[in-house]
C-alpha cells in the first residue's frame, strides 16, 4: 500500500538531519598533531569513530587520546605545547584557544588515567593565558611549566621540572616550583611539598620515556 506524504515526512526529516550532521563532524577543529607514537594509540571525539594515531595525524578539539599497554604518545598543539602520555593513559582535550593577536591563550585537558608529561608552549606567553590540567585527584594551574603527573609509589604524584604549578584539591592547595613534588591521595589534602630524590624522578620520567 503506497505511503502518504505525511507518513514519509519523518524519514525525510531524519535524512536531512543526518546530511546536516556529516559536514559538522568532518569540519571538526584541528588543534595539533601527533609528533611521535610507539605502540597502540587511538583518538575519538564525540559523534565520530575511534581512529588509530600515527605520526603527523591530526589532533582535534574534544578528542580523547588513549594509549594501550606499554604505548607512548606525544601530541603537539598548534602553539608548540607538547603532551606525552605513558602506558594505558587517557586524556580529553576540553579547550584550546591560541590567538596572539589578542594576547589570548587557553588550554584545558582532563587526564583520566596513566602518566603524562606536559611541556608548555607559546600559549603560556600570552598576557591572558589560562592553562589547566585536571587529574584524577587534583586540578593543576600551570605557568611556564614542564610538569609530570601519574601513579607512583602507590599514590598519585605531581613533579615540576620547570616553572610553577598550583595543585588544587577540595581539601587544600600547594604550589610547586622547579624540582618540587607532592603526593595526592583520595579525600586528602596534597601532602607537603618536597624535593624528590633522584631515583623517584628517574622512575617518573621513565613512565613516559620512549625506549629505543
């Protein structure tokens, strides 16, 4: 029995919506690229399929970057900021704005698991710069910084290799300068700031290092 126009109207509307959504996904904003990768690493943004990451591959706004097993990944943003992920790590790119003409820079990301190394780029040179990383246990406010974070010695550690980081939790805040670290545990304030020993620093860096 032939369908009336009113019966097929919902199907036409659905098709139009699908056609309209496709360009939006294909035109997602690129915020950087894969600088280096070893092992299995993937990325996916809302509404798009997961894709395997390879050198020179695009990194998009709202991407979730993941490493599997003992993989390593370095994502380089348009301003030169580099974010390295260790094994079994995950990070979501929540915000990226780099506009030197307006002295504006903003980067926000959520580290869901694993170890990371953040090396700040030109975005931190802007007068109106805001760089924040959310880790499982704290929010890091970053300025002119190279900072490591991740699981270590049965807890979550944050180590500043250069610059300054404010480590904020619901229970308190500490400020780290070069060579200083803190330890984070669930439902506790950050532990007192200390200078990490050479062995602990070595183990932290090894968790994100590329072994040839």
